[in-house]
C-alpha cells in the first residue's frame, strides 16, 4: 500500500513539472517563422526562420520551432534587423524609458549626444541603465558644446592653452566612459565661437580611443561648401571617420545643388577617408528660434542677448544681419518658420512667424516679424520647425550609398506641443513613401541604411544584421501597410505596419501596445575602460 501511494505521489509531482525527466529544456526562447528575411546587408530577401536564445540570434534557416518558448508567425511580413538611429537627442531617456515613439517605428538603438550637446559624465549616464532599465538600446557621443561650456562658459573667444587641455581631458574621460565619438554643433552657442584648430585637438583626443567625428556643420545654407570641407579636414587631421549630421541644403538660393555637396563627400571617400552622412526624410528642419539670430548677438547667454537688444545700435545691427542672412538664403520673410513649442505662449504652437506677427501686431512686414522674433527670444525662446529644404534634394541625398536614415528627434511626450513629425514617423516614412510609393530606393537598401551601415560606421560589431551570433534586435513589419501617420499639423501619431519589435531578444512591442519588457542595453564605444569591481 505504501509503495502504491509513493508511486502515485511521484507521478503527480512529475506531471506538475513543465519539463519532466527525459525531456530537454526549450532549445530556443523565441522562433520567428514564415517571414521574408531582409538581413540588413543589402542582399535580396530570402525565406528563413530566425531562432533566438539568451538575447542572440542562434540560427537563421530551417528551424523546428516546436521546442521553443514562443513562436511569432511572420507570414506575409518582413523580418529585418532593428533600426539604428544615429542622430537622436535623448539625454532625458531615463525619464521616458519606453521611448515609444522610436520603438513603434522600428528603432531599437539610439545614438544621442549629437549637435554638440550631450551629458559630460558619460560613464554615469550609460551606467544608469542598471538601475533604470530601458526598452531601447542607448549609446552616446560626447558633445563639444557641452565640454566647452563646462570649461569656458558661453564666452566668444579662443580657449587658453590650459582650457584646451582641460577640454581634451574631458573628451578622453568621456571616451573611456563609453562615448562613441565627438559631436559638434558649430552653428550653436558656444561651439560656433570655436576655430577649426580647437575642434581638431578635441577630435584627436576622441580618435585616440577609436571615436568617430559627428558634426552639425558650421553652415547648411550659403556656406555649406566650406562647412563640409571643414568637417572633412577635421577628420583627416585627426585620422578618424567623419559623419555629417542631417545632410541638407537649407538655403532656397542653393536648392538643386545637392549633387555638388555630395560630390565633396565622394571625393573624400576616394582619398580613403571614411565619410558618411545621415538624413531625415522630410523637407523641413527643426531647431531653436535662437538660431535665427546672429551668433555674436546671443553670446554669453540669454541675459546678455537681451542687453544687446536693449541697446538701439546693437538692435539695429542684429536686425540688419538677419535681413541680410534671409536674403542670401533666398527667403523674403519668416513664413517658413513654424513654432513647435513656445512655453511663454502655447497658443503660438503650430503657427508660423508671419501668422503670429499678423495676429499679435496686426502687421506682417519683415521688420515686424523680426521684432516678434526678438519678443519671443526675450520671453525664453522657442523650439521651431523650418520649412527650408527642397523635396528633390531630400530624394537625391537618400539615393547615395553612404547615406543613413536618422530622425534628429528626442523622446516625445505624446500630445505635448507641435513637434517635427520625424520623431514619430521617420523610418516608416522611408519604407512607405520613398520605397513603396515613390520607389526612390529599394527595400533592401533602405533597411541597409537603417541597420548594417550605421552599425559598421559606429562599430556596433554584433548588431545591424540578421546573422547568427548577433544580438537579437529585430523588427517585423508589413511592407504593404507600413506608413507614417504623423504630419506637421498633427505630429502626435504613431507609425503603423509594425507587428513586433524585439530588443535583445525581448518583445518590447507586440503590434498593439508596448509590453513593458525592458531589455535595452548600453552600447559603449571602443575606448571604454571598465572600472574595477567595487570601485567608485
């Protein structure tokens, strides 16, 4: 009787264990079946299953998914590497760790710290992911403007030898903390006050640790040729790759000259310099209202700028410089300048400067528009959207093989302000409009520009491809329905057509909602030096 009871108890216990004696544990955590794989290299799609185990791709080909914890049926859909956005502004990523606007358009990795603005304590920033998990992978550049401001404030002058040394040391410290390179924003205060030699010295400090030089160049308008040449010169002198940010021509007087600008990049590549560019898929840019004013006028910060505006002579000179710059770029007024966010008066959001001037001042002359800009500057400034580019130029840039797709966006708070729609729709817009509808580039090449190209340039060695051994950052979408819904008038609309987004093997978006899975990783540059265990 005792023996019979023991056998019954044993049978009950074994039946309660998910994998009893004689059965192996699941071979895979996740298997994606029935999809068409676009592997990120530019090769034509092929049919295969993709098996994932412990956050990595372990098999691509014929896979028996019967012994997997989870199966995703991707029938009729594309399976591609997760998109890598090399131009983001997400220093606040830990405040919005879901990064939903990015994830829902297929982005699984962000490079922040662009345009010269970054955290300066890079190691601490990347290390926060251990306490504050993210749904997305994060990497960062070290920003020249942030380094310069920390050492020199907002002064309009050259650094002393001691200040240059301190800035070099900050860059090296950031590279050892995991930065992937040096970023400049040479139209912004205080970076705009730097001479080329200052930047070369900082670039050398980053190059020493395997970094890239990523630049918002000094002029994207009438001085674009010299600005591109400066970026290339810095890369050559520092012996490092060059990445030109949001490549464009923003002067109406130069629309159509993009082949000439791209030719400068091609010539540098022929000489053996690794130069690439990134681009967002819209004929409009977005930056601050302050950028409309001459940089000398806003040196030292807003309070100093307000003092200059209070002086009649300085005010007249600022106004004259603004008129001159506008004319050189081929614009007659500021109707191209739309307010994305003006905290002092949110009613301005979504309207252009000409419209605002008409409603506030009952006038729309250029002189009154400039006065309205001064008033808004003094009230704290604004984030703007500038309709300053040609759609034909956008298409030309997109077709070059060394162009990456990047949003130049931050993490969006849904419903807040009237931001540029690129933060919600950039990658989806490329796949829907430029690939499917306009056939400007092929699907395979578009995905290459979003995956293996940025991975190679930024040395993310095990990402950017559907390849055995690589990290399982994967996006699944329907090429027939993928689309951007965000518009300039109504930007707070998520992209559609994506059924799954997988980050480091975890499904973070299931086609309907964010799952709450937080499997994002901190990606550190080649100069990273890990601190000894237990050290501060």
